[in-house]
């Protein structure tokens, strides 16, 4: 199986362009780039555990919020996640 991620769009606010989506990582996924966004970012892990450079292990039920323009990355998941 290819190690990849996928987003499934749920909603886009036409006024602010804010997005709500499901994010999935397949087992063994690893992304090693550093990036940032021009908006705040938050996530809730519905299922699975991931490792994030800034937060360490984020398990099922884990949550994070990050303000705009904060560098972030690398992240990985041994068994996959749905967030």
C-alpha cells in the first residue's frame, strides 16, 4: 500500500473560505517538510495516533490548535489516522 494522506472536504465557508474536512493518513505515513498556513489550524483525532514535531504523540481523542504563520512539520503515523 502506498504511504499517503487524503483530505475529504466537508464544508467551505463562502464568506471566509474557512474549511472543514476529514484528514486521513495511511499506515506508515511520514511527511518531513516544514510548512505554515495563513490561517489558524486545529484538528481532533477521531481515530488513530500520529506523531507531530511540535506536539509529540497525539492519540485518539487528541486535539491541537495552531495560530496562523507558525512553522510546523514533520509528522507521521505508524498505524494511520482519521482526523
